[in-house]
């Protein structure tokens, strides 16, 4: 790989004797990996290769994900590069915590955080770029989370609406992307010697807003996919100098993950508690991760008002009729409509009226004329034992279903006509209407595809 000359000169100076092996790593193959989704009822793979476990994550496996596989379309697997996976492991939220992923697209870290929350607490996944926020919402939907709100906001606006709100904030900061040169050579086109300093200026602005959203005793996890000290150790040194309430927490580093380099910042020995991932030491691309504790004193609590349901009487009756007929479980949260779309806003989330919201919780479905039609998201999220009626389809039927074709069942279900959760490989795959032996196709038109076997 032909690396930028200024990049070579910079890291030759910084890494000294380590530099040759560092540069040589850019010419080695990219390692593919993925996480298995613990929110799904069945976690046995249907059609994804498993080339081994990643020893630092209970969810991590080596292998390549096929985007048109059963496992991917049902949300059982999420493709994520091995070093990026370490960030979620460092964050490791506890159930019931309120967590913010401030720069969340495309969703790798957000879905990782959701894996640990186990459908409890609250996850706000934010992305400032509109198009990327929509991709984020799609990935959150496929993963099947009940407790996630996706926002499309600037950190400044978000901090005004949610002050002192979160137990844990992950800032995977926009950065110079040096750790992605091997995976995405196009990233080199944006890089120049001054780029890390420009990124560092933006990172300081983002962090200043993130601080405003931390509860007392909360944790801040800061990460980048770059090697630049200006965006890594020097950024944490700035954070400690600017906010004395912060202290660096140690990170458990598996083999191959290095300590941070205090000598690349102000020499503060605590910077060695941060983590660096180099491609010549670890089977991944490149990352930096720091974990900090926020110990603000004498903070006056902010008065917070929860959102209220806006359903009409008729809409509530239609939803309750569907839920009574089809669901075993009850969904916790506030029922909200946006147009004719019904969502369940997670418990504890403040008003969303002053935020640009892409996904205000779990999408339950659509109100049609005198009836309610369940969403794909609801069928992906609920486990089969949470639904009264479900129909299991074969791979051959699934191939027809994702193409948008009507599926003929071997026999009519004993429960008669009506809504059924479609199940493939033990996991929900949306809802469909059964009439006799006919499974009417409700797979969204925008997601349909022609399935082709992978070699």
C-alpha cells in the first residue's frame, strides 16, 4: 500500500524501531469479524461461517457476513471489525443504565451497547448526518431493540435537551481515520499532515457538549480509529486539564492491545491506562480507547418531564385489540404516534418533541382504516415465545419471502386465519397474514432482494 509520505515520516519518528513492522501491517489482509446478537431467541448460526472466537468479547467471532443471508437479515449477526469491537467491550453498560452513543452511525457500537443492556434501561443512538442516521435506524431495527431512540442531532442541541441525563456516554469521535487506511484506502485521500489537528478541534467541541450530559459518577468512553496523538493521548490530556472532575479508569487489555503513550502527550503517567490498537500487534485495524469517570460535585438536579401518550381513543382500541389477540408479552413505555405510525417510546426518555428523532423507540406498526398493521420491526424484536401465533418457514420459503412472493404453507395453521409472526432459524422475521394455506407477504418492498448462494 502506498501510504502518504507525511504519514510515513510522522510515524517513523514516533514509533522508531517499531515503524517497519507497523507499515508492513498495512499490506496484510483485512480480518473480517462479527458479533452474534444475544437479544435473539436462537443464537445458532444458519448460514454464516464461524472461523473462531474473539477472546475479548463474548459475542465476537471471526468470519465474513453475507448481507443477504438468513443470519444478517434476521439480525442475528452484525459485521464489525475486530478493533472496533473492543470499544463496546470497554463501555460494557450494565442493565437499566441510560446510555448515549453520540456518534453512532452505522450502528456497530450502538448494537454492541444494546447487547449488554439486554432490552433494559435506555439507549440513545445519535448521528448528526441525516443520511447516516437513517442507516443507523435500519441497523437498530434489524438488531431488534426495544429500548433505543435514534436521533439526528448536533451534540450542542442534544446537550440542551438532555442535561445530566446519562450514566454512560460513548464518543466514537469523527477522526482522521488513519486506522482505516488498510480497510478503506479511500480514507487516505482526505488525509494530510494538518488533518489530525483539524479533527482534534472538532473533537474538543463534541466532548464539551458530551460533558454536559453526564450524570454525577457517570462514565465517558472516548474512542477514535486513528493513530494520531493529537486526537488520542493529547485529547485526553486536554480533557483532564479542562475538567478536573475527570479521572482515567484502567482498561483490561487482552494480549496485543497496548497501553497509551504518555510521552506522546504531556507525560501524565495515567495516560498509560488508555488503550491503543496497532495492526502489527493486534489482529484488527487501529483504535484508541479511553475510559473516564466524571465526579462532579454539588450538581443541582435538572427538572425533567416525561413524554405523554398522544393516541386517540380509537387508535388505542385498535392497538389493544391487536396486542390482546397476538402478543403474550406487554411492552413497557409510552405509546406515541407520528402521523399514522405507532411507536413505543422507552420508559425514562424525556420529550422527543424538541429533538430531531429518526426512530422514537420500537416501531410497532401502522394505523390503517379501522385496523392496525404490525411492523417488520415488531416481528424482528419479539421472540417467538412472546407471540401467540407464529409460523416457521424453511429456507426455500424464506428465499421466496425476501423476494416478495406469496408463500404456500404445507397445511393451514390450526389457529386459523390472522396475523402470524414469521419465524426462520428460531428467530422472528416480521409479521404476515395467513389465509388458509397462504402466507401473504408483508416483507417491505424496499428490502426485497433476489437471493444468491455464496460460494
